[in-house]
């Protein structure tokens, strides 16, 4: 009776959340490599087209911000900039405004623009409508299924939480009746000589066991981005300048240099509205 109830829960919870978990897995796998894929897909955006000024120092951030802001509509205010120590990289200025109560991806973003600018000349290389950019769509599909934060976020959060129950119920169903003989062997190894129906069952059984611990790790960290209590724990130590790990050390250009800020990494993201005291 107990295993019958567990099997029923495992089956129906899997059907309900399986599609969501599959989408999250696929989009998460793609977005993990988005930094590398973007450089390959958009070299004209992320790499400087005019290479004659590499020996110069970057222009003041205020001048670059002025040039970037001029390329946007008046109501689209730039609030963030991605700085790159690498001499052949553009800097990316972002203007973004969202409506967290709106339904659907295209209503959630009022606007989202990225301005790619040569930091040595101030030339704007490209203006991207990030609202429709592929990797941004992948990210939003991963975070809220393109339904907007208020509607999609809870679906993703609870699907992830329910997936934990699926994993735990799966281990109950997987547990061998006897820890010896054929039953034990079928719990850990595949027998390819059996009929396809049995093979299909064993595939689910064996692969499910070996992927259990990876799945639990994913489900442990996923809710931290969805539930407010977890988010506070995750972000409490994050500063307004986020630094990626690398071997580079460089001083930020004026006017940030006067703040004594230093970046060490491949990229530093600066929230411009928090630099008013500089």
C-alpha cells in the first residue's frame, strides 16, 4: 500500500512538473556557457572594431556614459555598466526598466537596451534590444518561463520544490527488495538483452539513481533564487561591484578611480546610481 501511494505521487507529480524541469534543465545548460557563446555569436558587439587605440587609457566613465546615453531614447536611463580590463573588449552600458506585476516577458520589460561602446574612443559600436536577444530569452525562460516575474517565478519555484519530492519518492521505489542477486544487479546496471519495455524501465531506474544526488544539489540551490528567504541568504554578502575570478588586476578609470575601487577579474559590473558620492 505504501509503495502504491508513493508510485502514484511519483507518477503524477512527474507528469505535472516534468515539462517545467526539462525546460529549466535545457535553458540552464545553455545559459551556463552564455559568456563564451556570446563572444562567438556576437564578435561585432563584444570586441573593439578599431584596434588602433589599444595603447591609450580608457576615456572617463562620465564621457562614455554621455555617449552611450545619447544613443538611447530620452526616457531610457542607463543604470549599469560592465567594465572589461581586456584591451580588445567593448564596455557595455545597460538601460533597463521592468514591471514586476506584468504578465508575460514582453510586458515585464518596459525596455532593456545594451550599448556596446569603445572605451578608448567613445564610439558606439552597437545598440542591442536585449528584450528580444536570444540569451536573454533563454535566461527569462529559465527564471520565469517567459510569463513575467509575478506569474512565472512561483511556477518555477514550486516545480523545483516538488521535484525534490519526485527524487525522494524515486529512491523509495528504486530500493531493492533484496540486496543480492538479480534485483540488486538491476538496480545498478543495465541488462541490454531484455525486452524493450523492461529496458525502458531499467533505464529510468538506473539513470534515476545515479542522477539523484546531482538533482538534489540543483534543487538545493534553485529555490535560493525563487523564495525571498533564500534570496536574502544568497545575496547578503554581494557588493554593488561584482567581480569575476581571474588573474587580472587593474584600476578603474576616472571618476571611479577616485573612489579607490579596484577590479580583479574579467569583468566588473557597476551600478551607476550608487556612485553619486564619487
